[in-house]
């Protein structure tokens, strides 16, 4: 389904005017690029529209979140009053219905966020492809200044003992969110969990856990929340798998350890005996507990030192646990924002001599890391643990959830195994069974609404396609397994390529141009640009401030204020030689500086950075800008820094060298025929020599053409060589056929006649 159709189909009726105007933006792109030229005026108008759409979505989301907070506060007060006054059952039932309505509204708001975020990404991608003007990088900065897509609803729903995804909403009807510290107000970072797994060069832990061999172990260092300080507490955990035939149970044990002692403990120069003895002296642990902890610490240290284990993979995720207090019969955990990160030192230093790398914290999605160091898991991980008596059936709602369209079972899934298999594939011999299916779509058509449809906002009719909690999607090949561990789809499209491009339905060109001319005339009258200059390049007397507009002095003429709503364009050239700028102007209501466009310049300097070439300004443009400031909101095409991976250049060089290697071999054959053959074979040698020289020249030309394409700003760059290999094959066939013909078919006139 095309994204425009998808957006129209799943737009909430009452919110229809608050979605991104995707079709209108597509119409502007189509009509203004139909002439084949996209100029600064077109770019300015498009970005101004994009800015208005972003502001509309961001403001609407803030309004709805504010409403939800007020409702939660009101319902919380009502609940306390009902409890104090001993309200009747009907009153509690009415309050419960209102709470369910809020839950459903949060789920719909989450879908609203995902739809609009996808729309912005797709329209910017379409803009860059059709116009050749690179807007993606700079728009990402603007998006971060209005981060509607980063809104986490966890803190809101924890107050309702639920979270914003439909899976969490279903669970919440039966189990509350388990809060380990009920005296502290819940914060988003409280759900963060980080684990550093250790392994040796042979990856024995990976091999054993994957094969589920008896006594296979996994050792990890875990902490909760932000990165701990030196005196902060971590936990060193060991999981040991036992096969059923042994009669033993698999166990998970752990003991606390301060951060500053982890490195010497891993090296074997520090033991935990003294610390455990203090626990016994203070009466915090019993003698039996201390003995078990000492044995565990010594066994783990022996394994780490003896097998030369070092940090291998870090797993980061945010966990929401559902469980009744003091009741472990049903326990559910839902892990989101799962990221697996390399901690090894293969290829380059990462953790080094430390027990973890220090260049990251818990700032998911860890954009500062190179692609080869991280894999972001595209789903949530749901784990259900039941303690039931023999022959006892699990609760019906658990069975319904596990068998629903919301989850896909994946037994024996392991975060550590997945991290090693995706990031260190060249170091291992076997892969987990679920890895080849990661590119498949696990989403299924909805088969139940879990009783939540009835609690959607009253204005949304149940019969409409938008009333359901998930849009219907086509079914594809799925993972196969048993309940227990499952991956959960968030409900939104996984990639921008899910929707096929479609020509927008637009008004005729004459009508469109008339409307645009009328609107531009109104804008010109409102802005009153001096000297008949382009209105997009002029300052006005308006006191509007934009977060990405540098209002500092320019060319000694004082600050330029009131630029049009094109903050991304206005600063495409206002960068230092390293590609960074400190923007000091703040938008109304902002309390901190907007980060520069390339705030991760330290990362960029580690890779090849190519500055896109700008087209030379026309004479008319130069005349229009004469006498004014050097930069007063003017637009230049493709001025951004684009990071190029070194491997791109190496691949081009490697292809060129492969061609040369082939021509050297071919030239050797040709020279052999020329120097050591007879009159007939020398003809073939001469032909092969010509083919060799032509192949060398062709390879050199293709090398430079590909290099130019790599450095080009065009969106439709081509790297595939469709002609060269085929033509070379034809020439080779002709050369060898000529040699065969002259040697075996054509008769030598000087040869003696057969008797």
C-alpha cells in the first residue's frame, strides 16, 4: 500500500486536520519539479511548508499529552476520594471505564506519532531524490528541536500501571507494573538495563549457550539506570544451563560488586572475600548466604581468568516488569529499545583494558557509534514466566496474548547470542535459527482487540478502519516456535521502502500556479523585501526567532533578525571548516541551545568527510546579492558535510585493480603468442594485445567515473557497469576464435600438401 493511502486510511477522524499534509507536500514537489528546474524560491517555499507541518504535529501532540496528564491527575484524585468515602461498586466501575478510555487514547496517540514521523521521513527522502537538494541531514536537526517522535509514554502509563504499546495495555488489565522502589517517583531512566557479557577468543560461552550443552554458562556484568560511578553498584551474574536428563535445574546467580573493583576482579588481583565478610559482620547476610556468594565469586573469577575472558557484547534495553507484589506465579517482562554493542578489541580498541567502553551511556539509539559496532533490534522482546502446578493450565488471558497477532514466538532467544551473531559473524561457526528470518515481516492481521476497542474516544466510530488498535497488514512468512519468549511488533512500518512510490493526485498546473502566484504576492507585500530582492534572501522587521538561525553580526552590519521560516536553509553555509557551528539563537520557550548541525564532528573526523560541491551562482543571483551581507538567508545547494565511508573508495580501487590483474594475465598471453608463435599465431597475439590495451583504458575511465559519482550530490547515481564485462567477453571470444580459426581451420599455404 502506498503511504498516502495508508495515512488516509488510518487517520483518526477527529484529528484529521492535525496530521502531516503529505499529499499537499507531494503535489508541491511534483508540480515544481515538472519544469525540470528546482530553484531557491521552490526550496524556500517547500521548507516553509515543512516547518509549518512539523510545528502543527508537535503542538498537537503536546496538547494531547497535556490533556492526558490532567486526566490522570483528576482520576487519581477521584480514586483517593472514592477510597476515603467508601464509594459504591458502580462508581468504581465508571472510573475504570474512564481510565480504559485514557489507555486507548494513549495507544492511538502513539500510532499518530509513528504515522507522522514516517510521513516526514518519506517526504524528505522524496524531496532529496527528486530535487537533488540535500535536506535530510539538516531536517534531522530541526526534528530534534521538536522531538515529537521521541516522546516516551512509559512515564505516563506507569501512573496507570501500563505502558503505551497495545501489548502493555493488554497486560495491564491483569497485572500492574512492578516498581522495585515505590517510595521514589518513576523516571524514564529507571527502566534502563545494561549488561556487558564476557567471553574468550573461542567464544565458548556463545557456543555453549547456542547449543544448550550441559553446564553451558553466560557471565555478565549488569547495572540499572545511568552508568554507575566508581562507588556505584553493579551485579556480576552467572547463568548455568542444565539439561533435563540430569535432573538439575538451570540456575541464575549473582552478587553485588562496586564499579571500582570490577577491573581488578576480572584480572584476578582482587577477591570478594573481605567485602562478603563485612556483610556477615553487619548482619546483612546469613552465614549460608555469604558462603554461597563466596563460592560463586571464586568460581566465576576462576572461569574468567582461566579461560582468558574479556568483554565481548553489551546489551542495552528498557524493561517494564509486570507482577503482583509478593506473587511470582505470573511474571512478564517487556524489553524495548534493545541495542547490542561491541565491547571487544578486534580491529580497534573499544573497551581496551577497562571492563566496558566509556564513549556511550544510556542515550539510545547511540547515533555516535559506527554501524559496525551496533545492531538495533527492530522489535520488543516479551518474556512470560509462569509458576504453575503440574497439570495446571496457564491463565486464559496469557494464552490469548501469546496466540494473538501482537506477538511472534521465538523460543530460546538470547540477546547475547543475537549480538555475537550479527556483530561478530566472522568469529563464529554456527548461527542461531532465528537470524535468517530477521528480514521477514512478522506482523499479522489482528485476530482480537482484547476488549479495548470499546474504550476508544467516543467520537471515533467503532466500525471505521481506524477504530481498531492495529491496522490490517498482509501476512508474510513468520517465525515458528513455542510460547515463552516472543518478539513484539510496535505497529508502525519498519522501513520507508514498505510503501511503493505513487504519483500524487494533484490539481492542474495552471490552477496551482495561479494559487502560488497569489500566495507569493501576499508574502511579498507582508515581507516588503528591499531592492526587489528575492524575499527569501531578505531580512524583515519581524521579531520572529528560529532556533537554527544565527542572529549574530554579519559583515559588520549588525544582527539580521526576522528571517523567513526556513531555518535549515538559512544556515547551510554558516559552518566552520570542520562542519560545525555554535548556534546561539533560541526559539521562544526553549531553555537550552539547539545543538549544531554536525554536533558529532568528533566522530566525523574519524572518517573521510566530503564537502559537496556547490553550483556556481548565476550572474543574476550575484547581481541581486551585491552590496548586501555575505549571508542573509540565501540558499545554496548541497552545502552540507556528508560522511563517506573509506570502504567506498577502497571498493572502487579494488575493482580497478581486479581489472588490471585480468589485463596483465591477458597481456602475458598476447606477448607469448607474439614472441614465440608462428606467423598465424602472431596475428592472434596482436589482436589480444589491442584488446588488453583497450581494457586497461576502459578500466581507468570507469575508475574515474565511479569516483566522480561517489563525490556527486545527485540522488540517481549509478555505479553498475552494464557494458564493460559483456563487451570484454565478446572481444575475448573473438580473439580466441581468431586464434582457433587460423591454427586449425584455415590452411597454411606454405604447408606441404597431404599425400
